[in-house]
């Protein structure tokens, strides 16, 4: 099993206190707009709420018009209509 390590020296000292816009801006700059939008649509507004969610990708299992845009933005649609997360 391969483990990817994260260089935490790149993280701001106060990142655990970020909420709402500051949190989403950090995610956007560190991970990209898609990741920020994925968290935002699920109302994951802080590191604390992110760590408490079981599966951030569960939105891809939903069959709802409310999440179609984020599914298209961050995933691939299979022939059977089910979305899978882009790597």
C-alpha cells in the first residue's frame, strides 16, 4: 500500500480556524476551483466539518437535479448514467 505524504509546512498556521469564504478560498488556491465548489455545494464550511463527513464524494451517488452541475463539473458520466469522480 502506497501512502502519499502531505507537506504540512505549506499550510498556513491558522488553517484550522478558516470558515466560509476564507475556507473556500484556501481550498480553491490549494486544490482548485472544482474541489472548492464540491465542498461548497455540500455546505462543508470548515476543516472541522470536512473532517466530520464520512464521504465527500457521496454527492455523486445522488439522483437529483440540484447536484447535476457539480457532478458534471467534477466527474465523468458513465454510459449507464452514473457519475464517477475525476482523478
